[in-house]
């Protein structure tokens, strides 16, 4: 049972959080529209909740993009190259990208340290800014984990093809090479 939960979390964690964030955004915006145009009053908290939920949804969507290799650089540019060059470009770009993500995790960690020491509260909800702002650290850390996961799976599969590339795209590249 626990392993099934682990597999479900591994497979759908980002999707659930991103979709939940988008649902929260839609509900908040809908509530605000109803309150303003039907009841001629405004809810003070909906804009803040929607903004926080949107940022969380974006970062979870970015982590999902890493996991699924949805980034445009993979599909657009790499498919035009021969397989060895494509593999080299993907690995090089992932190394550069990993360095950027590690840098961002460091900056986010320092920023969260400042927020923890010097407490700041959100204007309407009154919650500590540390919690909603922690998504920058969480998002980049999760992207790093997902990138390592891609390379771990690729290595276990014998380093065949391009890291993280789906078989249907590999087939497309073979057709381009012919």
C-alpha cells in the first residue's frame, strides 16, 4: 500500500499541486467577480490567495515540465541534429541549467533565511511571507530532483538515446536522419 502511494506521488505530485493551484485561482477570481457585480462588495483576500496559488502552480508546472521533458528546446532544436550531437547538446544544456538551478536554490535559501529572521506578513491574510515565498526554493529543488531522476533512469536503461527523450520523439529523429 505504501509503495503504491509513493508511486502515485512520484507520478502525479506536480500535477496535483499545479491543478489545485489553478482551481484555487479560478475559484478566487470567480468569487471576486460574483461579489463585485452581484453583491456590489469586494472580498479582500481573494486577490492575494489567487496570486500565491498562481505562483505555486507555475513552479509546479515547471517541475512537471522537467519531469516530462516538455521544454521547447528538446522538441524544436534537438530534432534537427544528428543523434550524437543531439545527445551532447542536451547533456551540455542540462549541465548549464543545473548550475543555474543550484544557484537559484542557494539564493532562495538565503532569501528564506532573511524572511525567517525578519518576519513579514502578507497584507490581507496576515500570514508569514516565508511560507508562500518558499515555493522558489521548493520549485527549483524539485526541478533538480526531477533532472537527476531523468539521468538516473537514462543510465539504468544503458544510456541509449537522448536523456529523457520519449521513444516517439526518438523515432521522429531517426526519420529525420534518414
